[in-house]
C-alpha cells in the first residue's frame, strides 16, 4: 500500500476559456518530474516523503465545458496587481 505523506506542490495556475467563459473546470495534462524520499518500513509499506517537483510542463489544458483547448488562456491570479503603472499625462 502506498501512502503519500506530503502534499505535492502543484503550480497553481488559473485558466479561462475564452470560448465559453468557463473559469472552473479544465482537463489539465501535466508532465511532472519529481524527486521524493521513499521510506519503507520493515513490512515493506512505502511512505513517500519530501516530494519535490523538479520540473513541470503543462502539456495541454482543455476546457471541460466545450471540450476544446484552443481558447484556454492563463489567468494571472495577480492580474493587474503586478503591472507596472506608467503615469499617464
Ligand atoms: Zn470552453
């Protein structure tokens, strides 16, 4: 039996489907390379600890509502907050 002792750190990216306005439901295909400490006890049960994401590539994000990935865009959680404000004349 495999138990995970660590919550995997997942890059939180929010998405928006420009085709239908969906903000909440997406099928996300991620290629993730991880390193973890596999800790077996004497009975052979595995406890996975210190899981670390070495690299993460989002391969595909598909809108769950309209089934297309062509119109899905990243939604910056700090949208507007990190923009450089240029004083206008
Ligand atoms: Zn959609």
